[in-house]
C-alpha cells in the first residue's frame, strides 16, 4: 500500500520483500478478523515489532504503509489493537499516523522490548479476556505468526 511522505520519522529503509511480507500478514489478518467476527467478545491484534507505520523501499522513492496501518484498514477491523515498539521515535510516529488513518480505532501503545512487554500483556490477556488474539511477533521475517485464545 503506497503512501505519501508525511515528513515523520520512518526508521531504516526496507527491502522489496517487505511488500510480500505485508501481503501475507494482511491475508492471514483478514481471514482471522473476518472469520472470528461475532464469535468472540473481542478480537485483538497484537504486533510486537510494530515499527513507525511507514517504510521507504530501499533504492526507490516508494514509501509503503507498515503492517500496523494495513491491519487497521482491514474490511472487518479488529476490536482492539496493541502495538509494541522499542524505539520511542518510531512509536510516536506510529501513534500520529494511526490517529490520522484510523481515529476511532481502539489502540494501545507499549514502548519497550518485545519479550518483556509480551509476557506482561499475555498474562493480562489470559486473565481478563474472553476474546481471541492475532499475535504477530516476528520482526523482519514471517516466521512466528500465531494466535492464542481463551474461551
Ligand atoms: C522492520 S521494523 C517493523 C516493521 C513492521 N512490522 C512492518 O512490517 O511494517 C522492526 C521494528 O522493530 C523494532 N524492534 C527491534 N527490536 C525490538 C524489540 N526487541 N522489541 C520491540 N521492538 C523492537 C525496531 O525499532 C523497528 O521499528
């Protein structure tokens, strides 16, 4: 999904394969959010290495929307989104982009290291929710895409 340069922080340029990764993540997120709609109290999208929301493709002038913005643009959006990111500049830029792109979405931001933040909210999720989570925890490759649930 191409976007205009908004002048906010972006982080490192990415390879062209990022688009393929986004297509796969969006495909599974769409299956999940649509398939689980109406079956659980809450569908939660959790992304541990969220980034800034925009990435420039290396050696081109193209800027693409990151996976968090693509997840917010799904046909049947999740009920809640949790974005974790260790770099405060990236998290601030992501927050600004999300507020512009999806102002009414229910979004929480967690600044910190993925392994620590994930332990905290997994515990909270298990203890409090009657919902289901789409849990994206890989950074540069799509090696660990998993869902967790509790009825
Ligand atoms: C490639 S970017 C993510 C892009 C995003 N997932 C996407 O596809 O649009 C990876 C991000 O992970 C963040 N990061 C790296 N190590 C981290 C860690 N241990 N915990 C949380 N975030 C981390 C980096 O600051 C960077 O913004």
